[in-house]
C-alpha cells in the first residue's frame, strides 16, 4: 500500500523549503492545484497517503496555506476527481466563481470536484498545547465516475460544509479517522476492499443530504447499513441488553436481514459473535492499561457489557487462554 513517499517520515530529513516542495507535490498527485504558504522557510508538515484500491486516502497536518485551481488549469487537465475533506483542526475558506466565501470549521466535512476552479485558504489555529498554528484533516480523492449519484443532483452539495456529529456524516468521518489510525497495519488486499466501502459511505451521506436514497445501488445501501450498525454497536457496547434483536430494531430491519447483511459484507462473524469479540477486545485492552489497574475487574467487565463475573471469566479464558486476573498481572507488573 502506498504511503506518502514509501517511508516512515518522508519529510523529516528535509530542509523546510524542501519539505514544502515534497508535500506540495504529493498533495498534487490527486489534488491538481497551485499551493503556496507564507511559512515556506519554516515549513513543518505531516502527510499520510494510502491507496485504497481506486481511492486515495490523505491525512495531513500543516501550517496555513493557499490552494488555487485556476480556469486555465481546469481547461488543461480535468482528471474527473472528487475531493472530500474532514476538517479536524483549523479551518478552510473556499471561494469559487465570485460566490460568497464558505468557511469550513473543525468537525465539518466538505466535497469539491476537479471540474470547477476554486481558491481554498487553509487557516491554521493553535492547538491546546500551544505551538505554531496548524491545519489538520483527513480526506479521500476518488474518480467521479465511481459515485452512483447523477452529477446534476450534487450541484447544491459540492462546496458546502456539513457537521459530522451525527447520522451518515458522522459514520463517514469515523470511517476516515479509523483508516488513518489503522493504515500502517493494513495489508494490500484489505486496503483495496476499503476503497469501495469509502465511496459507498460517501454516496449514503450525500443521499441522506438529498433525503433520497432511491438512486443508490442496493450494494451501496447495504454497505452503508453495515457501517451504521458497526457504529451503533460501538456506541452501545456497555449495554448488556445489546443483541442482534436490539440492533435490528434500532435500524428498522429484521433480525434475518441483519444476519444476511453481515454474512455478505463482513469476514464471517455473526452479529452476536462480533459483539462478543468487541467486548472482549475492549476488556483485554482495559485490563492491560496501567491507568486502570485499580479498577476492579468486575467493573471493567460490566463497562464492556458483561455484568456476570463467571460469564466474563469463562469467555475471556476461552478467547485468550488465561484468566482476566492473570492477564492484568502480566500486563501491569
């Protein structure tokens, strides 16, 4: 799987202006624009770039900068690409064709296409720990032909900011952040499968904003539902009543349909087995956390949705080959 420059830190050994040039060129591989910055002489940036099949993932942190895609550049070359960005820190100010400037703040997702000129100013903000102002974000670039929504339906959505705090936008943002965290350990085959899932989640989010998913292919709707289920389960993992029946009811589908979705779009786990695995994995992590060493084992188990100590001990031993107490003792000597 491709990373920023096939190394752990492709920008670290370069001088500031060289770091800017490499960073600009890597961004430009999928976002064809002119990039400038007032901080070129002290430029300090990070860039994580991964190939997810036909989709390119980008995660970056950088000082304030400006990106311009001119009319001439569009006429010279239009690769037909959508650029989706989730802003994590700082802000983006977008100006297009004399329209009022749109400001996208942290926690918002926005999407542009390569067929229209634009000017995008990335406005850095200081972090809670101080330091120089930064802009941080994650995003994906993918061919416009992959999106199963007619282009004319998207005109009112492109270049707008949407809060990613709930619903399909939040699921999309969580997916991007998860890819960013897991990218270093993803194998090529897994990464290739994540690209189409990402596009399906974008399509589900846009259809939600259009209040109409009738034009989405069935596969896209199914994948979006599976990701919604995954997000729901993670939020309610502490609830001992969480079960395939409660998950299905929360999503207004039958238990049978839920099981069929998981059989088609996951690696073979049943819904109940996946819930149990997530609970045990969380307990395994928490028991190994030195900051939680004084929290009773029963409390940790209950927080993971397994309130009966005997059930927890038996399931933990089956999964990991040792008792919860022994795992804690070995992990936190």
